[in-house]
C-alpha cells in the first residue's frame, strides 16, 4: 500500500472519476492523488481532503478518465492532410500518397509533421499514440521532447523507403532504436511490416525471429480491404491472416490493424492466438474499405483497441470522435443497439489500447501504482446538459474541444486547453509553409 503520509505532489478533486478498471464504474466526489508521476491514492473526497498535498485542484463539472490511447496512426502524415481525398485505398496509395512521400518525406518533414500530430493529439485528450512512419528515430526524438507516451513501429517494406534503401537496413535501424530506447519510460519500439501485400515470407520470418529474441511486438495492416484478401487467395491460395499464422507471427504481441474482413476461420485464428485487433472506423469508412465486426470480436474475447489511422485518410487525430463513430458503427454492423455501449467504448479507447501495445501494467486505467496518464473532460457546457450518465455524455455528446487538462506521468502537457511544451502558433505557421511547398504555391 503506498504511503499516503508523505505529501502528494498533486490532489485532483473532479466531479466524476472514471477509472475504467473496474469496468463500468463512475466514482462521484472522489479524489486522486499523485506522487512522483504515479497514482498513489484514489478515495472519497472526505478522505482525500485529509491528505497532505503540495497542490490541491478542484475540478467542478470535470470527468477525469485515463488518457486516450491512439493505437494506430502515421503521425507525420498530418502534413498530407486533405492532399488526396475521396479515393479508394490502392488509387490513393499508388497514385497520390506514395509519389508524394517519395518527393517530400525527409527528416525535416517527419520532425515537423510529428510535432503537429503530437500537439493535435494532446489537445484531443490522447496521452499515448502508436506511430508507424519513416525516419522513426526522428519521431522518437519528438516524442521524447514533448512528454507524451508512444509506441514507435519501425516501417518495413520489401522496397526502398525514405530513410532505408533496403529491408535489411530498415530492420537493422529498428533493432538499434529498440536497444537505444528499451529503458525509456515513455517510448516503446516495435516492428511494423507494412502489410501482407508489401512484405514477403522471407522478411516476415526474419521479423518473427528478431521480435521473439527481443520480446518485441509486431504492428501490421492486415485484411484492410476485400481486394487484399481476394488477391492473396488468388496468388497464394490462402488468406493473409492464415499466412501470418502459418509463419508464426500471430500472438499476444501481434497488433492486427483494420481487420475489416473476418471469416469464421479468421475469427478462430484471432481467438486461438490471442492476437490484438486495432479498429480504425473513420479511415475504413472514408476509403470504403469495409467494417470491422467489433461486437463479434469482443464477444469472442478478442482484445479490440481503436486508432485514428493517419491524417491523410481520416482526416483528424480525434480519438474521442473516433470512439463515438466506433460505438455507432458497431451497433449498425451487429444489428443491435446494445453493441459496444459507452463504457465499453471508453475502455476500448484506453485500457484495451494499452493492452494491445503491451503497456497495460503502466497505463490505460486509473489505478493506484500506475502512471498518472489522465485527461480532464469539461462537461459543464450547454451541449452536455443534463448529465445522467457522464460516460454516455462523454461518448455521445462531447467533442474534443471539451478536453481541458491532460497529464502524462503526472506532468501537465495541457493546462486550460493550452499546450505547456509546444508552441501552437509556430506549429500552425510551419504546417502552412509545408502546405505551400507541397501544393506548389511556393516551390523552393
């Protein structure tokens, strides 16, 4: 039991405290105490007020929850936001995004795009995000400087990419970064083979061996479209997920992103292997990729997290909005109004995300001993009244503009909607300058 006789660094007194674990609980008039970046006390307000605290903050009309976890994205693609909208996935990738990346993506692009993404995510209530993009070392430096938590997935494809001419070079850089950051308290490095159609068996087997040796995770786009599955069946005689199972990649350290096409055989493989699924509903809707059967997965015992995907296909990094879409879509896909209720939707955006990324011992719920990764949502506004169930109100009636404060490991990254470590106006100016260059309005 933590020693509450020692002074707390910070005592928060919100109207509602939603720990997420145990499930479905809303604590009214409770306090949460933080010391050295960790939660050391959760209890009734009367007991909290008896504690010695360096700072006490009253948070009226605030719902305090674990920070949101964006389990899949491509951070620096903020600089391609809106570049090629309203196109199917392969047309979008092959004719627009890949050529733009070949022309523009360098270390400066990744630095500026990642900073923009981090700022947007902090303002959206996100305390941790997964990033799969080029120049991962640059992205990890931006994460380190910003104070946010992240999983950095090393992009691996069987053709040259920005920052790595060969697949072996990409893997070598990944192993190096993994070893450099393995003791970092906020950054976790994982391996990101792009997709079954861009990575061959030989590369996947190398990745399996390396990740087993390092006890590292694998983050991969899988079954994103019906075309991907159909093409694999025609060319290889098996579905992509079956191929990954045959190669020994599936398991609790595997993060399967999208999964819009799930047969009974696929479901059995996911359940049997304890593989995580990361659901990106808005990107899937926008690219007409299909529907992930979230309720069916949940009822089968599969861990489902939620991600925004990149800004070029979403087009925002608004995980609260994403979670609302996920909850509504799950009901339509399942044909049931009770599918993915508000409390489970919040769990999917917090603790399930932490589980998928393998960091549930550290974050994802408000529990004594865990890192103080928290977000304060302001439910005092006109559109939130009256409040019967604050979690329902959060999921179905609240936007990210209601994010008021945010902490990672007890450190404030957002105070009264203002970023504490990043210069918002400078980020906007930099992004505008990139937009002018990329659109050709100011070619240098």
